[in-house]
C-alpha cells in the first residue's frame, strides 16, 4: 500500500486529488489531507515513516510549499515530495530542485500523468525496501557468522568471548557427525527450531555440528541424563525421517560456571564419544561420554604376514593384490573394536607403506592431488571405519592407475636393457640386486615384471643365454674341454655345468659336441 499525504490550501483540490488517487489503484491510499504546511508538519510527527509520498501545493498561507519541504527535510530527508503549482515559473522549479523534490506537476493535474508519477514512486519504494531487507539480512548474517566463529573458537580451544554461552543452569554439548552432506542443513534448521533446549548450534567442520544445550525444568534437575537423552533422541528421530547415512551423536554435560574451559572440555569429550562409535554398524548411533570406559589395552595391528604381503604387492606394483589386501586390515580393526584414533593410526600406517614401497608414488600423488595433500586430515574427516577403508582403497587404485602408462613403457625399456646387460656379463656371477639397480627398479618388482613380460624368470633367461653361448663354444672351440666351456659361460663347477646342460639341452656337453661333428 502506497500512503500519500496531500497538502493544499484549496479543499476542492485536495478532494479532487484524493478521488483521482483512489480511482487509479487500490494500492494507493491517502493517509492525510492538510490545508497548510504547519498542520502537515505537526501531523507527520505521528505519521512519520508510514508516509510514502507527499504532494504539496507551492502557494499556501502561513507556510508555503517550498518552505514546508525544506522544514520537512530536516526530519525526513528521504521523504519523496511532489510539487503542485498553477504557475509555470522557472524560479519555482529551480527552488523545488534545490529542495530535492522528486517531481513537479502543473494544475489542473492530469490523471494519466499522476498515474505515471505514482507508479514511479511505488517502484522506487519497493527498490528501497528490497535494499533495506538485503542490508538487514546481510547484517544479520554477518553478525551470526561472527557469533558462530566466536563460538567455534571457544569450543575448539577454550578461548574467546564467554558471553556467547550460558554461565548458569544445567548445560551440555551434543556433537553430531554425519556421512550424509544433505543431513547437515536439515540438522541445523531443526536445532535452531528447538529454541527451548538448544541455545546455540554451529558447524565445527564439514559433517560435524556442535549444539549447546541448556536444560531447564524439574526433570533437568532431577534426571539430567534422561533429559539430555530425550533431546538427542528427538533430533535422531527427526533425521531418520529426512536422510540416510551414518549419524553419530556424542553427549557430554558441561559446567557453565567453569566458563569457556568447561564448555571446551565438554565439547572435546562429546567429540570423543561420537568418535567412539567409529567402528559401529552403519545407522544412527548415540554415545554418552559418561558411559565411555577406557580399554585395558588399545587395539594394535598384529598381522605381520598380512603386512609383508602388502609390502610385496606394493613393490611389485600389483594393483589387484593391493586392492584385495587393504580391506583385510580394516576387518582386523573392526573385529578388534578399534576406536577412532586407532583406525586413523592404521590408515596413516597403510598410507606410509604405500608411499614408501610403491615406486613413483610421490609423482603420482602430486599429479592426482597437487601439493597440498594432507592424508591425515582427509582420513580424520570421515565418519566410520567403512568410509576410511573405502576411501583408502579408492585412493590406492587411483595411484596405481596413474602409474600404469609410465610403468608399462619403463618396464619394457628396463627388460630390454636387462637382457642386453645379461648377454654382456653372462660370464660373471649375476645377482638380482645388481641387475635391478642397473635398470633402476625394485628387485621384487623387476623379477615380477620380467616374468610377466617374457614368460621366463631371470634365472631361466640367464641359463638360456649361457647355454646358447656354451653350444657355440662346444662347436667352435674344440680345444676346450667341457668344464672349461662351463667356466667361460659362468659355471665354475664342471659337474654342475654338465648336469645343467643335460637338463636344459637334453644331452651332455660331450654328446652335443659329437652330434655337431657327426661322430
């Protein structure tokens, strides 16, 4: 509704304008009609901000229109004003502009001209109101953001403005961890709606929400644990309706009189309670800090065979084996009822194994994640042991896939280089470690790669090369005895050379020589 005030010493003008305005739109309303400026100023003391437009005559007794506007501007500088005049006088127009009027109309007023003018005023008013609402919303959001940040710092570190938290009554902290990102918005909305119990609610990090609970009433005094549990269950029931995924709620009572330190301690204990549910079955679960019992001994991984298998798989760059082995570690943790810290420690241990045993891991990681990758932080943000397991397996597979193209090309070059080295050094004792170092590959992986690409073990290939050379010497160097041929191709033990030659070729060295000579 556009509220309009008319100021004119001629009653017929006032009545005519009011009638014309009423016909133009039901959204226009004459809030007041006055015969001089003094009377209008007095009335505006009460009407004030409810008035959207003033239409005033210039020539009036006691206080003319322009003087009235100048006086009006002292208290209402933004009030839209339109001048009416029976005179098309430049001096009046100049003074009107100086006084900041919005428009200037000549009598008699044209209805169409008035309609256009009122439409502009209405649009301007809506724009101003929209701007004010945006500014107010922005101000509220800024204030809320600052308050949340103060609360976040206080809970996380026990330092900050204690005024954001209650300092008396029965207080508690609820910590909500959810694996469903859609739950967070619904959770915050619902927590803010529980004004009687939830004093504050703040996102501590993605997927982690803390709520400050202030309990009141007889039950809160006599049975505080029951009262707090009722709030937790109420929230849990609400979220079960609106989203799936894993939800863990940790509870802990606070001592408001202890100030920031008391609330911060309660937050840490509630967070620990929620993390205690790390290895729980998926679904909504609830844990009170008061019910936590310290285990006699923390869970530790005791699977040396499994660890050796993983190291070997990493060294051999066996992606399928790595993918199959990693979940078995988490199965051990789950069976041992490992807690949050223990599972994160396990994940870090496995990551270290991957990083130190897989050739090219650092380069692959840089290509996938960039330079700011923090494994511990990523793992710690997850909400259940299954999430950590699935994420680590997926991560390992990505690394192996990133290494595959370069591994294949480098592997082929390494094998050809190794073959050439063997053919040059076959007379000497060939050690796997020395051979793998010449091609810059891990010994275990190089053995695996050589077998995969050639169909032979390295020992079988060395034997094949030596036997081929031995056959040449037996045919071409008749002056050499069989044991001497063996020495020339790397076998110092003549008896062993004879046995190996027969096993490989099917006849003894002497029989082979006789056959080639036609004896």
